[in-house]
C-alpha cells in the first residue's frame, strides 16, 4: 500500500469513528465526546475514561488505546485487522466502547 492509499483509508477510519460517535449520541444517552486533532481521535466517556485512535503513518497502521490496553491494526485489503489476530477494528471498538460506556453501542465503517 502506498502512503497515499494508507492516508485515504486511515482518514476514512477516523471519519467512521467520529460519525459513529455522533450516531451513538443521537440514538443513546451515552454522551460521548469526540475530539479530532490531526491524525488522532479521542473519545471521552461520561466517567472520564477515553479511547484514543491514531494513525501511525510510518508503519501504515492505526492504533487504538482503551481501558483494556493498546491495539494495532493494519489494512488487509478489505478491513482494518488487529496485527495479533484479535479481530476487525470496528468490531473491537464496539466491544471496548460498550464496556467503557456501560451501554450496548455499535460502531461500523462509513
């Protein structure tokens, strides 16, 4: 994957996180706060905990830090998959965000 392809795909992923936060706030009372600074989105939950998603351009990866730990994702041609076999990014974000919010939340690519 070229740097340009990586940037396009990673930007789409970050937009998906932001759009997902907006949708979750419209559909639930989770009260998520998402802030974007450059290649990083920080999602803050009602209890003050956070999930941080950021681009790692030199590695062509996207990293996600949650209360449960840090995870690395690489695009496999179709989806962003965990580099240690832990599954797809948005499925994992859904699980982690639901745990941190204490509510069933759903995130999906745009």
